[in-house]
């Protein structure tokens, strides 16, 4: 993901604030070479999207659903700190 070309939707901004996620954490987690694709949604009615897993420099996991319909800019549809009660290894839904 090219961080020079991304934006957060209003929903993502709201979720970011609710989970106290800093912009710096988003940029750390989603610019890492260790970034992982968790789920792919090619048939999403709003356009191709995907769930990504990244980790901040301090090792905290972050999930982001991103829109993939435009190669020029990555749209973060939502971003959140995954709940360990709902995810196994942050990658598989329980």
C-alpha cells in the first residue's frame, strides 16, 4: 500500500478514533513488508475490497478493510484493533 496515496472514509476515521488508533500506527502497520491479506472480497457490491492485517512497531495488530477499485489511491473503509475473543491469531474468525 502506498501511504502517500491513501485516505480514510468517514467510517474509518470514526473507528480509528473509537479505538484510539494513531495515524502513525496505521502507517507503520500497513506499510510493513509483513502485511497480510486475511480475506479477499472480489464480489463486494461496492467494489473489490480486502481485509488486511498489519502490526505496529510495538507489535499491536490492526485490521483494515480497504477498497481496491482504484489503483491510484487506497481507501481505508474501516480500521480497528481486532478483538482477541473474535480472532484466532488475528487471522481466522472464531
